[in-house]
C-alpha cells in the first residue's frame, strides 16, 4: 500500500441524518481523492454500528480509521472538527402524525399571534390613543370608527408582510425570512450544545474508542 | 378637512407598520415558532408557520379593533384559550431563557443537576399564579 500516498480530503457537516443504524464514512462525510479506488474504499469504511439516536464523533476518529487502512495517505479535514450523526427510526415519523403536527403548530401560531396583537393593543390602550389623536387633529370627537383605525389595520398588515418578507409562497425579496434565519440559528445552537455536552461528559466518539455500540446513546 | 384626514391616514398606517414590526420581531427573535417547528420535526414548513403567524396578527387585530362578533360557541372559546395560553406560556419561558435567567441562577446556587426541578417549579408556579390572579379578577 506504499503507493497509496495521495491526499484524501474529508469534509464533515455539523449534523447528518442517516436512514440506517449502520453508518459508513461515505454516508456522513464528503470525501474526495484523486485515486478512485482509495476513495471508494474510504467511503465504505464503517464508522458506526447499531446507533440509536444521536452520536457525536470527533473527526480525529475518522482520520485514524483512514490511516489504519492507508498509513501513507495524507488526510485533510476541511469541515467541522466534531460532528453529529442522528439516526431516526423510519416508522417514527409517519405522514399522518406529521400532518397532525403541522396542523397543531399552525393553529397554535395563528391563535398565539392573534392573542399577542390583541394583548399588545389592549396593553397600550390603543382605542384611547386613537381617540386622542383623532380629537387633536380633527378638533372634534370621533364618531364611530375612523380612517385612523382603518389605516392602522392596513399599516399593521403591511408591516407584518415587510417584516416576514413573504406572503404564502411568494417572497418579496430574495433574503431568507426571519424565521428561516431563526430556525438555522436555533439548529446551530442545538448542535453546538450537543457536541459540547457530549465532549464534556466524555461521551464523544474519540480516536481511542473502537465502536459506539454502547455509552454513546442519548 | 381632507388634509387632516390624510394626516390621520399617515399616522395610522405608520403606527400600524411600526407596531407590527416591533411585535412580530419580538415573536420571531425569541424563536417560539422555530422552537415549535424543531420540536415537531417540521422545520421544512417554517414558511407556512410564518404565514399562520401573519394571518393571526392581521385577523386578530381586525377582530379586536372592529369588535367583529364571531359566534363560535364554547368550543371556539376553549380553542382560543388553550392555544393562546400555550403560546404565551412558551413565549414567557423563551423570554426568561433569552435573558439567561437559568444559567445565572444555576451557577449562583451551584445547582447543575436540578434543571428539571427548576422547570417544573416554574411551570407550576406560573400556572398557579395565573389561576389565582384570574380567580381574584372574577370576584
């Protein structure tokens, strides 16, 4: 194997979801090498066996695995130093349950937002404020609902549309919407927390450990 | 007179737009909705959830401001109650979380393994406090 001294580049994502409990390197890493047979061999190396839930893996573990097969190869990791592999049982997320959850969150968001805006209006005593603004500008007391309430409602709708940057599927600009940004930030936080929790509890899969069959579950 | 009407219209629409921006930034940045989406593993529907929040905001405001009667009976009332309650509950906790309340208290009192107890305590306290307050008001 002395001739196999090419450079192997590996790139790990922060969190990879797998469909099978047995995981090979090719399933969780991006791998490239000028020698196709080396690349194929590295791809087929088994990283984890029978995982259940989440496992945090140090990239050094991957490097040492590759070096066991190709001692002369130069392994370059250009991705994350630690990454998470998540396995979820396929039966767990059935389509039916999924749609129930979507409906639940939709209704929750709808009523929650409706309640929030009403609570806000109530809190700042908006009607009194409308009344005062109307009286000061028009010089007489408002008679029922005025243009102020109407434009407030319109302005509110416009403000919401501009803030969220889309309506339905139609985006106003190419930027991601605030909740997409928030979602990514949240996922990042979760991943960072998981990796740090695992390494603090020393349950991360390190170089000196051979398998994940126990002790790495969560 | 029409110039005053225009002035009112400008004030009204600006007030609405800015109030909406502020309130919904508060909802989005505290990450309540992304939390729901993550919990239920439906992150790919985040845009749809946003649409629901937007509709809730727009329609809720109209419903409240124009006092539109909506005779849905006790079922709708219960639905509004339970969902608003859940939302506000999550929101209040998200606010506490953002202000780093838990890490500070846990470090001060050296309570690293009591997170579950703290959360349960807060949930129970908030529920009881809420019930007590509402009962007082009903009197």
